[in-house]
C-alpha cells in the first residue's frame, strides 16, 4: 500500500512529461499501480471529504482564514484554475520576478491553505507561476469558471465574505500584491509666485473586472481607507491618512 504523498509524487512526474515506464523505473512502482492512480489517487478507505473543509457533510471554512483571505486576493488578481484530464485542478498564480518576497508569501499562503498538497514554482520570462494541484480548488474558490474573470460575474460566497470581514487587511494586501502598487507621485504647486514640485506616496489598484474593483473598494471602506476612481479600471488611494493606513498594513511590494 503506497501512501498518498507517494502517489501524488508519481503523478506529478507524469505531469512533467515523463512516461509511465520512466516513472515506474525511477520510483520502483509498477505501471499497473500508476495507471490505477490516474483513475483514483486516494487509497481505498480514504475519506475524500476529510481533506477539504468544503466537502464534508457539514461544510466549514478553511482552517487558516487569514492565509486564505490573502490567497483569495492573489487569486482574484493574478490567479487562475484549470483542470487536467484526470479531473485534478491546478491553481496558478503569476508573480513577477521583481518581487521575490511576494513569491515567498504566495508559496506560504498556498501551502498553509492546502498543507497536504505540493507547491511548485514554474519559471516563465519575467515571472514565476506558483502552482499547486488539487481536486478541491473549485471548492475553495467558487469564482472559478470558463473564460476571463472580467467577462463573468464575480461575487463572494457567504462563507468567503465572513472570512474577508474578519481579515480585511489580508484580502486588501493580496489584491495589492497581485494587481496593485505603491508609487511616489509628484505634482507642482505655485508657492510665492514659483512653481515648486512636491512628491507624495500613492497606492493604485488596477483590474478590468468591475466586480473585483467593487470587492476591493468595499473592503477599503470597511477599514477606513478613502479612495477614488481615476478611470474605469483604476482605484487610487492618495490621502495622507489613508496612505499611512495602507503603509501600516500592506506596504510596497518587496
């Protein structure tokens, strides 16, 4: 009897493009066993619902709500979920190479939310995709669906909204880390007859989905941050007190 982690490792080698014969040779596992795991990965008697808080007889929220709130923000900004032929779903979150600390925070959040699943980093020009495979990502992110997020309705389930209400700054931080930034803006002012330049910090959040923009601004309202639309896809936070709040709880990417 092979444990679940051994089975997942063998199938991950197949996902990397290795043949069943090669995986069998490398691991010492028979090809018959590997073929059977393509149909069912769990050992007989394994409780499929026990590893997913949403699949039990009484669905409950994830065990790490703060990490989940942050991961939800990352997913809504730069994440996607896709299915493979075995009915296993892959969560992918794009993280720019310019922000190694963000990549580490993303990996930690995925691992905390799904501790039984392996987290991988897939390099691409200019970025890394933080990925993890599970049958249960659609359970945890019911916003998953066909097409781009800005082309479909995005709303939070009641249990998700409860988590965001309890951990609003983690949600805001995830959204800023995915589709936001902190910049130093500048403007000129007439002082004593002279045009003088002054600089000030400012946060921006950019997303094509009006629904996701609404989730961001409603959460900012909850934590007392003043904001404004600069156009149909950008939210700006520029007032000094609000920027100070954002600095205290979010800060620039790193």
